[in-house]
């Protein structure tokens, strides 16, 4: 990433280690129907792919305005630039498959992808998270500790 790219201010609101991310994009004619058919829900495989990024707390897709627009919204840890880079390097084919019905989508590997996203991104006017100082990895570790403690306590009974 060049110094000039790093200096660009990106949309989104940050609280603790969490960042909110919302893009609203126009869909190609008939794109909503094709997107629904292609997406097929959030399968276990898709969840595993998203977990490989390791910074995504949640995400959702919503098609609205009589099937003409789509919202992709998520909450993630870390920096905006890194978040986009992770999608482009860890699960690029999945991202391109999900977004190919968006008008003028350049592809996640395109040098223009970050400007495309920023053009469609809006910042939340309010953003809340109950545990904004806990990263995804912090939560995963805490759940492992809880599971081990539960097993130990169950064995003691």
C-alpha cells in the first residue's frame, strides 16, 4: 500500500477495537434473484471461510428497494485497509461470487476495489457493541477457556 493510499480517510465508525462497515450498492437488472439463488443462505462452509479472516464479528446481506439495491454490513476488528485486503487475499473467489451482481463491481482483486467500496460505503450515525474492547480472537479464546472450565467442573461432579 502506498503512503498516499494509507492517508485516505475511509468511511465507518470505530468503537474500541470494533469497526462498523456498511455498503449500499445498486444491483444489475435481475441481479437480486440471481444473488439469492447463488447465495443459498449462510452455509457452514461459508461460515468457515469467513472465520478464516479472524476479525469478523458479524455480517449480513440485505436486498431492498424492490430488488434494486443491496446492503452488505459487518462489524470487524482492526483497520479498514487490512479488512479489505483480507477478503481479497483469503477468500477472493467467494467475495467475487457474492458481489458479481453489483453494478460496476470491479472484482476484489482489482486495484480500484477500495475506491469502489468507499464510494458505496456509509458511516453509521449510531454504533453500539456490548464488548467493543474484545476482538474476535479474544472471544474465541474466552470460549475455549469456558469450555475447558465447564468440562473440568462437570468431571468433578
